[in-house]
C-alpha cells in the first residue's frame, strides 16, 4: 500500500539525501491555486541543495512517496475536497480510495515506513490555545516522538500555545534545536518565543545531533529555523480564533480557517512570507540530509 517513486528509492538505496514534503499545504494551506507553486518551489530548493524531494500523498489507494508534477496538480485542483490525512486517517484513505493530503504527522508516518529521515515544512502542529476548555493536541507531536525523522520548520504554528507545545515535546523526549537562534521561532515571527533547549550553527552539527539521537534508539527531532522576514499577526490570530469559536469551527478545520483570516487581513503579506519560509525550510532540510549522508 506504500509506493516509493523510483528516483526516491534509488536515492535511499545509495545513501543520498532525501527530504519528505507534505501535501496538506498544497490542498489546504494557501488560497486556491497558490499551494502548487509552493510545493514546486520547495522541491526545487531541495534539488538545488543536492538532495531528492519526496512529496507524500495518498492517491488511488496508495501512499505515494515522491509525486510527479501532474500528481501534485491533483491536490491543488482538489483543494478543500482532499481529505487532511493525519496518522489516524491513512488507513481509511487507503481502503476507501480517498485522495489524502498528508499532514506533517501523516507524512512522518509514511517516512517511518519508507526509511526517510528528513522532512521540511512550514510549522508543526501542537497544543491548541484554550486546551483546558477544549483539549486539542495535534497528532504531529506523537508521530514526531515515534518516527526517526528530523523535521525542519519555523517552529510551531503561531495560532497554537507555543510554550505548552514545547513542554509536551520535552515530555515526549523530542529534542528541539534552534537553527542559529536561541529562541523558538513563532512561525511568522522570528523572535519572542521561549528559549530552545539547544542551538546548532551548521548543517553538520544538526546532522550529528540527529545521528546521536537515533543511535540511542530515539525518535524524531525538531530543527526550528526563524523566518527570514517577520510579521506580527498575534492580534489577528486572537480575532480569528474567536471567530472560529463563534462559527463552531474545531479540530483540523481550525488551522486553515485561521490562516485564511490572516491571509485576508494582511492583504496577502502573510502568504508571501509563508511561501518563502516553507521553501527556505525545505532547503535547510536538504542541507542537513546531505550533511548526514556524508557522516
């Protein structure tokens, strides 16, 4: 039920760097038509760094690891009609032949089966704000603890409770590394986050930490890279979350709802920054993958 593209399989077998990428950002993360451009830019940056991109999605009853341009277009065309496929949803999508756009957690699950050790994304999921009233924790965290994968992101999605998410990652034994930074980036914002447990300065250093972690039989790691440009969206997040609650938007639907509100209120500026940080994170994931391949 899992099909690895020949290019990806050849790279894995030869020890070349491979970077997994998700498909939820294509179908759900951006205004219609823009997610495809982001996915192609991320793949291009991975190749420029010398690694092989392996975008993951569920198509025609198979978990596909490594997608063609036409297959990526299917997710863009489907948009919201594609199912957001987290770890719990993979089997349903496979058995029912549903088009599944994998989340970070769903992509991590595929990585664990395919043997891919690096993933690039925008921001991971975590503990949602207001957890005590509505206990919502992303499946990304549990899957990250299990899968031996290093995830490069701009920290945790800014609409979440970032300090609480960092505490959960500590409880799960997931190392959080700051890429040339002492604090955890807040997705759209470089500063203002809680201190990171450890800082790394080079791709080789990040690869060495990952290798040591996996040698100890442990699971995933988070490498947090600050966005190159910052945008203060905190007031917009609070307003969007309040609007989501008033409309009874919960669970997996919260993130795309809030992102859409932020995109609208910033007249597209958040979209531009989001696009750039995803491509930059993919490039860094490729650099670390290549450094690890040379260890």
